[in-house]
C-alpha cells in the first residue's frame, strides 16, 4: 500500500494514548442493524444469549417490526452442556427459519461472546448448513462478539468473511468497499462514469447475485476506515488496496475520488474537469454551515473508528479545534492520510477507560462532545453540548452532496444548545 | 436454542441494573465483555436519566481469556470503589462472564473492601430481567436490613419500584399519598430512591407494601419471616383493587372498619358511567403484559369500564398460574408466551376491538389496524411521560380511563362511520379523526376478482366483499370472522351477501 498524500504537517507522528479500561461502545453485532438493510436477501442469525437479542433490539432504537431479517438463536442451559446438542439445535432453528423465509439467499451465522467462549465452531456449522441448503442459500459465518470486535468492526468481519465467496476476474475494475447508502453510492458511480470508468463495483452488493468478482485488476477504494480485515482479505485475492483520505467533506471526497480515478488511469485534467463543479458546490455549502463551527472546540469519544477522518474534516473544512480524538481502534495504515492531514494539537487516543476520559472531557469543557448514547444525556445534564456519534453511522455523510449535511450534524447541537439555554435558562434534569 | 426476534425481557443482569440505577449510594461491578455497556442507554435515553447507571464493567477481551480475567475483575472492583465510594457494592457476571466462572462474588469478598459486598448469582441462560431484579433486591435486603427500633408513628415501606419501570416513579408517589390519607407514613420506598443505609432500616416499619410482586415478592417474604413484617398482596391498580388494598392495609394495621380512603379525586366511576361512555360497553379487548399489570388491567377492563375481555396473557412464566386462574374466570384461553409472534397470532385470531399491551402489542396493533394502549413494560421513550401519570391509586384509575379511551374512535364518530362509510373524511385509512394529522384520501375500492384464495380460505363473492368493506374498519375483522365461522359451521364455501347478513342476524346481541 502506498500513500499518495505526503504532507509534512499533521498528526502522523503524534503519540497515541492507549487506554485500557471500561469501554462505552457497542460490540460488532450492532453492524447488523445497517448490514441487513443493505444486503436485501440476507438474514443475520446471531448465535448468542438473551443479552445479544436485547442489544440488537435496543440498539436498533426504533423496532422495524415487520419481521426483520435478523434474529438471535438464544442459547439455553442445555446448549451449554454439550456442543453436539448445540449444533443440532442450531441446525433445527436454521431449517425452520429457511422454511419460513424462502426469500433468503444468504445466511450469516454471527458469533457472539458466549458462542466463542464455549467454542461453538460456526465455520463448521456454516459448511454443514451450506451443504444442506445450498446452492439456493449461501451460509457464511463471522464474529460480531464483544470480546473480538467493536461496533463497526462487525461490518469488517462480515465483509472479510464474504471475500472468499467472491468470483475471480482479472478485469480492470474499481471496487468501492463498505456499505454506503444507495444515494451516496449512486453519486460516486456517476462521477466515476463521467470520467469514463464504467467498471465500478460495490461491495457488499445489495443482492447475492450482484456480488462483485475480484482479482489482480481490481483497485480497491475503501469507503470506511474500519475495514482492515476486509482489505487484507481482498489483498490476499490480489486486489490493490488504494490509500486515500476518506470521502468526508468536499476536500476529502475530491482526494478520495481522484485517487481512485488515477489508479484506473484517468488523466488528472479529466478528473479535475469532472470534480470541479461538485467540489466547489460542496465547499460553498460546507462553508455556510461552518460559520457556526469555526473556532469551536470538539472532543470525540471513541465510537465508530470514523473519528480520525471526521476530526480531519472538522479541523480543515469547518475550522474546529479538536481537543481529543478517541478511536476504539486505529488502523494505522488505513487512516495514515487522514492523520497526516489532521493539524497538530489534539490528543489522539485509542481504546478507552471511560471514567478517565470523562474526567478529561470535563476538564477541557469542549464546545461540542461527540459521544455514544449512554453518555449524551448525563453530559448534557452537566452542561456540555453533545452530538450522538451513532447518527454518524446511520446517516448518509460521505461524498460531495452530503458534506454540508455532515457539517450540519455538528452545527445543529450547538445551535440547539443556544436555543434551549434561552428557552429554559433554569431547568431540572430527570 | 430458540430463535428470537424481539424480546419482552432483557437478561437478568439488566434487572440488577434497574435496581442499582434506581438506588443511590450503591455501585454495581459487572464482569462483562465490551458491548454489554449498551444497557446504559436504556436508562440514559429511554428514561432520560441525567446520570450514567452506577455500573462499572470489566470489559474483558478475547486475549484476556484464560489469563487474567480474575485480576481484571479485582482491579476494576478496586478502581470503582476508589472512584465512586459507594455505601455498598453489588458484584456479578453477565452471560459471557458466567461461562468463564471467575466467581466475582468470592473474589470481591476476599478484597477486604470497607463496605458490604453483595454477590449476585443470576443465571443468564435460565432466567430473565424481572427475576434478576427481584433476586438482586432480595439479596440487597437480606445482606443489609438489620433489626431496629420501630419508627415513631405508624409506617410502612413501599417495595418494588425500580429504574426503567412502567410508571414506577409516579406509582410510588401516588401510593405514598394514599397511605398518608390513612394516617400511615412511609419509612422507606425501595429500591427506587433508597440508599443502602435506607435498606438497613427497613425493619423499622410496621409492614410492607408489595407494589410490584415481580420485583418485591422474595424480599417481602424474607422480611416477613425474619422481621415479622406483614405485606400487602393486592396491587392497587383500578378502583376495586385500590379499595381492596385499603381494606388489606386496614386489616394488617388493625384499624377499626370501615376504613375508606378519601375518594373525592377519583373520577373513573363517573367517567365510565356517563352516557358518552355508552360506546365503551362491551368493547372486546385483548390484554397482554407482565402478570401483575395484565391481571389488574383485566379487572379494570371488565368490572370498571364495561369492556369484554377476549384474551388474557403474560410473558413472565412466574405468573402463569395466576393468569391461568384469572383466564378461567374471564372465560378465555390463557396465553403464556414470550414469543411475540404467538401473541400476534392470538390477537389476529380473536380480532379484538382494542389491545391493552406492551410496546410489542402496540406494533402488532399497528400491523393489524387495531388500537392499542400500553399497560405494561417493556415500554419505549414515549411511555415515560413528563406529566404526573401513575397507574395506581385514585389518580392511576383516572389515568387508565384516559389512556384506554384515547386510542378508540369516539362515540358519535363511531355512529357517523356506520352511517356514511365511503365519506372522504371518515374512512378506513383515516383512523380515529383526533389521532391522524394527515388523513389519507379515501382509497378507491379495488377488488381483484381473479385473486386465488389462499388454502383453507373462503371464497367471498365480489358483492359480499364490497358489502363487508362498508362495515367500519374497527368492527370489520370481527364481522369477517363471524361470517366465516358461521359459514364453516354450515358447510358454506362461497360467501354471498345473504351469508353475511345471516351471520349478522345469528350473532346479533
């Protein structure tokens, strides 16, 4: 992997504070909440405990009640007693599920903390069930457990598990990796096509039949900074993983698209010609929203691994001053370009010891704190202004046309805070 | 293994969290992997709490397994004590930690902390949230309650309220007021609002009010056995139950009968008797929730609102016996299940005119087009109202009337729907007029004559189907079902307008 952006400034060499303690983050199972919407013929079957089921229900927030395409096979006492029984039980539940849902073409067996601790071998189960239900249904397993994965790493694990199922091609193609909202994906594809690149594939695809192929001609452009394992699996299939800043903000998007296009042999002049209008439109839109953000301090708690690229966007395009940029895990090679572009200054932290981090946030009293739902109301009650990090994962924020929306996600709580303070200068919290 | 999509109850350690979060001065050290912290947001978001739950998670990872998870637990325990300085600690394991068998209780006991350490054994693969809450509260009481001198005046304890409980905050306040009216003070309300020091002086009260049996029963039984405190069995939800509760309190405390609370603020009886409520009479309701709230709702529905109970069930098996007994009395088949698909099927089958249920049944109601009022946990953020809104005592009865009537089509509107069926405003998709801000325009009647009938279904003649659609949406399900039952009993395969009206006449009441 070769870095294209080499700016001497930035946080490339900044020391990283590695924290080890209580983590106020979701586990990888949570990724199912968006993955099942993206892959429309897939079912995600968590093999886990009542806690796993309760997490999915709570994390989904609003329940998508029309029988969703995910569920939990809840292990009971007798499943723990003997693995043979557990396998039998799993087969029975899968038989029942597939009989009831003939629309399912891909079944993901998702490992959880308890299934891993009792060493229930889901890869063997996946093979066994593929023999039984294939070729109509493809059964793949991955781990979304909290002992192995944090929040967005669940998508990484899922995509990495899918890579071996992809067909082979030597054709030259550009592969966009990471589940993007349809509207964003369409925008990217349109821009690449305008540059003459017809072979743009998306991974994951919306249906199993549309899954891309992979091989030595494949140039991979990662759309998310948390896809380290998926990238490694694609590299093992001879794909070339491109290094780029992530497509957040006008400049980030321009750089990301340019790197993809150059790798596909498009001359710079043509790239510039296509990007000029949308880039300018996005910059202008961001600048308007950024008026409310300029000079304000921001503290990012670890959540989705998007923190470093987002801090880069907030600092460079919105004029904010990051105080701490926390990430549950830092893929050094994937975020190298974003780190280089992030102006020196903030504390970069990896992992979490939530109480100590809260102490730092209280000391710093940032103008905006980006954090998870478990922390937001308590911090608001202490007088801090917060932005729910999860909204950054559940909203279209990539690309030119969403750049101002992304800035607005940070501007809104600040505007709202001023409004609330004038409406309710004295308020009792629950 | 059992496939589950939505669950009525979380795991038992979430029950323990509800107890800990309701209390002050108590801290819970939970041996758990990363990710289990999701439970915090139930409290901070759904209940809008201004503090994080007093829970510290050890957050072990795969690489810790087999090496130092026990040390990690001890370190976490020490750090949590140092930082939060609680009056007492509860310690335990979530589902994954239960499997690695580190024995958090034993580890913590040997650390020599200067405060009581209460170990919790909550078997995650057998038990659920309510049980976890009741066991946790029982263990806290068992470890902390000490013999003490009786309080000066006549007092009781109100036991069972927790964080994230359905209307617990206001129920505790309402019952406190009711008891004050009888000249009885409240020594301690717990767990909600109590500290470990408060728990220690529980035995000072004369008796206990078991507000929520799901949570308080084991503690009440133990306090009766060890400290001679009697406890109330009646849950004061509704007019009759509140009167029974007052009578029970009078008996326990030896007050001379007749004892009657001041009912000047109780409005349900007149609201129910007034002529506008004519349209409530005989409404067919399906009731599902936790055992206590379902039983109470059934009594209020039949005996105080004049509804007909057509279904009754609960998701917590611990109350299966009570529900079965009550179901016999109401003449319905009891439904004991924690699978919402079973509940949906049962509701679809009896086609009630209204559902009294949990947030799950609200979704079911939405799908089936049946109005629903929420009477029990699990509930969502909108069921934690800003206003004072108990379901117990006198104000609670008033609240039940309002809450249950709200989703229904109002009296005269119901008549108008009967009279003018294809009206542009009063039509099927509009729903009750006071609830739909953006009534959709009346859809064109579309009948596909060649649509194949599903197996076992009846063939409805086109004009019969059209006639059926003229029946208002809130009784159409019943009409269809009655007609089909009528047809089946007579071996009629094709349903005509005549069959429809024959059935109507047959079932006329």
